C-alpha cells in the first residue's frame, strides 16, 4: 500500500543529497516542490532564495567567507506550518491487530522536513525550514478537546511499499509494539514525543531510529507506554543537526490507541 | 539628658492627651521601624515566595503584608502614647456609616477580587470573553479592585472586579484546540453531498485545520431560501488569526470553482388566475 503522497515520480538524479556544501558564488539545490539558491552579493553576504509550492522566501545572510558552508539536512517534522508541539500522531491507514502476549515489528514512513543550516561555526544554526509535501504538514488532537495533546500528524501503513515512497520526503521509523496483555489489542494510532528522536541521513535516505510501544494495564486502564528504541546506525550515515533540544519526555498513551 | 529636657519642658496636646516631645520621637521611631519591617517582610515575600504563586495573588499578598504591618505599627504608636480613641469611636461610627455607603462598590470590588483570586477563572495571558460587557481580549491581570484586559485593537480595558465576578466568563485558552463554526446556505437545486465534499476540500487546504478531529459538515436547516449547512472545524487554540479571516473566503472560492450557488433571499409569488377567482 502506498502512503498518500503528491509525488508520483521524481527523478532522483536531479535531487540534492543531504550534506554540507561550500558556499561559492552561486549554489542551487533542488528538492521536490522546492528550489533553493544562494547568490553571492558581496564579501560574505549571500542572498538566500527559496521558491516553494506556496511561498517564496528571501534572506540576506552574512557569513565568514573563509569558512562559509551551508548544510542541508533532514529535520524533525515539527516546524511547518509552525512549531507548536513536540509530539507526533501517526495514524495507521490499516489498523493493526496484535494477539495477546505478542510483539509486532515493522517499518513505517513518516514525512519529515528539511532544514537549511549555516555551518561556519561549531554548532550549525538553522535559518530556514521547508517541507516537500506541504499539503500533509498538518496538526491533529490526541485525546479530548479539554485536555488532549496537540500533535503533528501523518497517516502511514505498515504495508507501505518502500519503493514507491520518494526520498527525501519521508523518514523511515522502525516500530515495535509489544502487547503485554493476555487479550489481543487493536492499534490504529501511535502518539509519541518525536522531539527526542534523532535523524540520520545518507544521500537522500533518512532514518528516525526506533520506537517501542508497550501495551500494558495500568490501574485498570489499557495504556501504551512509548519508548525510544535506539537502533544501530550503519557506517557512513550522518547524524542530522538539531535546532530544538531533546526533552526526554516520558509518555504513555492514556486516551486509547484503537 | 536631651530626652529629659524635652520631657520636662515640651508637651503637645493630641486628642486631649499631653504628649512630650520625647514620646513623639519614640512614636516616630516605632513608626519608622514599622515601615522598615514592612518593607523587609514584603520584599522577602516577593523574593522567596512570589515565584511560586500566580502573579496577581502574589501582588495582592505583597500589598496586604506591607500595609497591614504599617497599620499595626500605627496602632502600636497610638497605644504607646496613651491616646484615648473613644472620642474617635463615636465620630468613627457615624463616619463609618457614611464611608460604608460611599465605599460600597470599592468593598464589593475588593471582595470580588479576592474571590476571583481563589476561583481562578483565567490566568494572565488567557484569551477571555465577557459576553455581558461585550469584552473579548487577553487577560493582563486581576488586581484587588479591577481586572485589566487587552483588546485586539491594542487598548486596555479596566473592568471592576464585581462585574467580572458576577458575569459569565468564556475562557478559550483552557483547551489546546478550539472550534470554528459557521452556517452556509446553498441553493435548493444543489447536491448537498457534493457541497459537503467541496467544503471539506476547501478546509483541507488550510494548514491549521486539524486532521483529527475531522471537520464536520451537516445539514442544519431547510430554510426559506436555502439549504443551510453547518460547518464545524477544529484549529490550534492560538491560530484563529490564521484561519478565521480566510475560512469563509476559501469555501466561497471552492463553491465558485465548483459552480455551487449561494442563493439570495427569495420568495415565490403565485398569481391566482382571474377566471378561477371569478368562477
């Protein structure tokens, strides 16, 4: 099954790979629905210009010319349309049914965003973020309107055909759902603090590590405890820079997951 | 030596009581110490305890501590000087009645302010509406006597606490999301299901419209001139400005693109044929 996407076919050859680039007189990067250019105005002063599907951004950037570098890197899907939450709501297009005392493992693909960082200092500093699929950068509420949690939102499927998903729009997330109950459980959504996840990239490909959900009974209430599952990263993959610090949030889905 | 000199030769009559300059100096010292103690205690409170309390509550307690200690100091001064206040009591009783009438609203606002501090219908920074007074804006602070609200035109309105306490207060900042509701009319000849799809398509384009809970559109009324559709959609609490002003525009554009008519008020007039009428 294919996760909803606006991009039927993209020539990967013309797409920019994630990484760090020297700022020369003219630089151009191409991403789905986005074109990014840098134009040298004068000593160390660059005109940054991004043309996207629904907006056009221009910024003048002052750099140290001797070591002026720019990094284009995947970032957590929290910035578009604006940063309002640290949580992500993943809705399964096909609900999962997990037998009692059983574990289900799989891969899901979630939309990510791209950050443009100035890398002339020790810590890269981000000055722009954009989405390759703006129409799917949306919010949702988990729980009741009175006490629920606002989250970024995406639909996904465990059965998604990876070959049809276009880089660099999605990041791969390994999920493991452990049902500690004796009775079966139906899971159609996962809500987790995405802020604490790291992104690693290699060329166009991005992984978001692992996520573990443990279904358990707490004080008579069925909850799913969400944990980050740190998976080994293959050699040659780079850790994406962060613009928001981790918060180490302990979180359990208390308002249902079916 | 100096005190003895003052006590022997200098006396002043205060409310029928002969007071020496020395005792007056003592009174001044007590009062000064009282003010200093009041300042130290209220400042210490502000420094060590105010951070754990709501801003309005801490501000009020700070004032009560400060003026309370000064009042106690003043009473101590009066007592130490042996001033007979019984004369004042009689006059004070009458004055109290007059003052009671005059300060009725002040006292009412004061108690309302205290109750509001315990009731906590809203926190500073919350977006509140007082429909009775047609006030809608951001709550700045609840002081002992009044509540200050910043309106969207940038002005600040001061509402007496009594009015706030006795009014309905709608706080839209208690939930992470809020709902927008609007009623639209479409022509009777239009397909209602198609119109609903078109509205949902228009809402999907707005980035701050929540995907869950989903937007709802239902047929509210078969009215005189139109089929009225009720649109309910959820947005993040603080993003009304991003959706409210363009919400209807996007639906209208989508209606125009899809050829869905929003009718004018209309009335069907039947003319009775003359023959039938005469026959």
